[in-house]
C-alpha cells in the first residue's frame, strides 16, 4: 500500500472513531471525565493525521531537475596534469 492509501485508511478509521465518540457523548453526557479525555485524545489524533498528511505531501517524490549538457567541446586546459585511466601520466610510459 502507498503512503497515501494508508493515510486515507487511517482517516476513515479516525472519522468512524469520532462518530462513535459523538454518539457516546450524546448517550452518557459530555460532562464525564472519561468522555472528555477520549474526545481530547481523538482530537489530538485528528491533528496528528493532518500533520502526517502535510509531511507526506512535502516528501512526495519530485521529478529530478533536468540538466542540459552542451555539445560544445570541453576546454582542453581542464585535462592538463590529468592521468589517462590505466595508462598513467601522458609524459611517462606505462610499466
């Protein structure tokens, strides 16, 4: 499953939890300490899921930036004092 699918499934479960908490509040009253604690925990979960969604959106894979390589020949001075792979320096013979 992708992160987006997992977050959507979590959001659906959280929505169902919030509906259940609302039904319990109607049946038992919202004055009970336990109901208030459950409501606070559910609200905190909702905020955490929203933060996760934002973080996932920022971390989404982005297309790499394309780099244009010129067809112009390189400046030969770039290769001064360089070694040829496997051959060594230009002014010396290979062993």
